[in-house]
C-alpha cells in the first residue's frame, strides 16, 4: 500500500472531521453568543448561572463531557446519537470560551459610541444589533480563529463514540497493516491541510470585514 | 415661548452637588454657549437636558412639555436633539455615510435611497462628501467632528447640543470645525454649546452663559463677558482662557 493510497483512505474520514468541526463551531457560536448576550442583562441569578456554566465547561476535559453525554445520559434514559453527542459536547465547551472572547470584545466597544447612539434615540436592541454586535464580531475574530482551530484539534475524540472520522480510519488501518508511522503521518498531513483550509477561509472572511482602526491586529 | 426652559435644575452625584439650581432659557433660532471652569457642571447640564443623565430636581421644559415628569418618551425627545460629543463618538465600524444614514433609517425609518440622498446633501454642506466612504479611523480630528455634526444635523433636530466640539482638536482643525458651526449659526440653527474655547464661543453665539460651581452666574454677549467683567470669577476665567490662546 503506497503512502498516496493511505492518504486517500484517510481522506474519506476527513468529511466527518470537517462536518463535526463546522457543526461544533456553529453550536459554539450560538452558545457563546447567547451567553454573552445574557451576561449583558446583569441579572444576579443569570450571571451566577453563566459563571458556573463557563467555569465548569472550561475546567472539564472535552472527552469527559463527551463520555458523559454519550455513555452517561443513556443511564437516565436519554440516548444521544454519536454525531449529536460530539457537537453538543464541543459546542458547550467552545461556547464557554467564546462567551469570554465575546465578553471582552463587547467591553472594548467604545462607551462614547453607545452614548452617542443612545443620545440619537436608538433603542437598546438597535444599539446592540447595529453598534455592539458588528464591532464585537470583528474584534473577536482572532479569538474565534483560535477557538475554531481548537475545535478541529478536539475532533479526533469523535472516534471514541464511533464516528468514522480521520483518526478512526487511521486506527483501523494501522491495526490491519501495522504501518503506524506512515498512517499517522498521513493523518497529521490531512489535519494540517484541513487546518490550513480553515485558516485561509477565516483570513478571507477577516479581510472582507476588515475595518481600518477597528480590528485587533 | 422658549424652546428649552430650565428651572432650578439640580443634579447630585454621590452627595456632591454638580448642578445647584440652574435657570436658563433657549429660544428657537438662537444660539447659546455655556462656559465656565472645569467641573462647573456644563457637560452635566447638557446631558441632563436630553436625559442622558437624570436630573435630581428641577424642571426642564422642552417645547412646552416638562420632560422631567415620569412617563416622558425619552427616545422621542432625543430625536429632537442633535448631540455632538467632544470625542466625536462616530461609530467606528461604519463609514461616514453609514454613520449619517443609520439614524435616518433606524429612527426616522427612511428608505436607504432617501437616507443616502439626505446624507449626501448634508455632507456636501460641510465639505465632507468626498470622505463619505471613509471609516472614522481614516479621518482627521476635524473631519471626524464635521462628520459627527452632519450625523446630528441630518436628523433635522429642533436643537443641536455641542459638548466641547473643538477641545480635542489642534488649532487648525478647530478652525475647520468653528467654520462649520458658524455656518449653522448663520443659518439660524438653534444651538446650545458647551466650550472652553472663546474663539468658538464668539463666532457661534448670540449670548454666553457663564457657570460657576453648578449655577449660572452671568449671561451676556461675548464682548461684555470676555474683557474686564465686574465679577472676578468671570474676569479670572476669561483672562486665563484668552491668554492661553
């Protein structure tokens, strides 16, 4: 079996890796954004709940959360399919980190601009959607890229719940051929290519939405 | 009837009396400048007048309605007041044109085409049309302040509030902005401006209100306040600000 053939076999699992990464990114963004928005309400009990959530999900390893969701929840009668388990686990962990990134970016939005918007007569929801949110997203880009690459690097855990992604394919192939060095090297190359692809995509998005003097360089 | 009438306005912050019974009037088509030493309550007064800061006591009558009474539509009131800030406060993620059209579209509910037309007209008035597609970070201080003035002016407010519009600018940029505000003055735009700048005050005001420690101590035309006033507090203030220029 040539190295090229190994690459092709492993690349078949890359589809799942990309799918899990994108789905977890979307889930993480949704959770992170919701958390950041709720934290702006400054309600005592909401804040406590959000702090506990962020603290827990940033402290416990993803694999533990994944096992809790996939292997633990059936114990109380909740069966979560493998793909959903992976997306929920990664989404919750990633959301906890993204919430902090968003919180920092929101704090960086100029108070003067918000006061000007208020003085002009814009509603709070309009100030949030037209002033805070667009700036927050732009200022969060470097942090988001960091977080999304972390998600990609967590995706190999998907093999533990039976998702046939790159690592699952690599382990099966290595067990059959005993050519671990080439196979895992090939897996590394494929992850690198995916990583590079995502980075190029993010860079294009960053460039498109770049605003002079606003983005954190 | 005055457009704005302020009666015995008081504002306390953490036990400190910032405004200690301010009384003043502003009539439609007139321009008034508020001057006084730092900490005398000028900016607080301006912010109380459009309820960015809630007054502790007193009355503000705007267009015949007491806006300090509960239940007043604050957003509706603010649409009638164009506010220009010392540090420009342009929305940094929007171009100059978008800064101007945001309020027109979201508050006045104008169609995009109409909002752009209005913005174009106002930007041309102050020589900012060529800069319409630039972001705030790409503008000089004077251009930023002119854009901020246009943003406020485009909403066709009943009155313009200007909070130290030239104090963050160097003399040349300051002159640019004074020229623009002077043009508004000559167009009979109702204005209330807070400033330390006697040059600006002289060229944009019908009268100057002098505040000291939270109260209005004098109101007169520039020439009579600036030079050899009987009140030592006023004389001292203008001696220092005029000398420093």
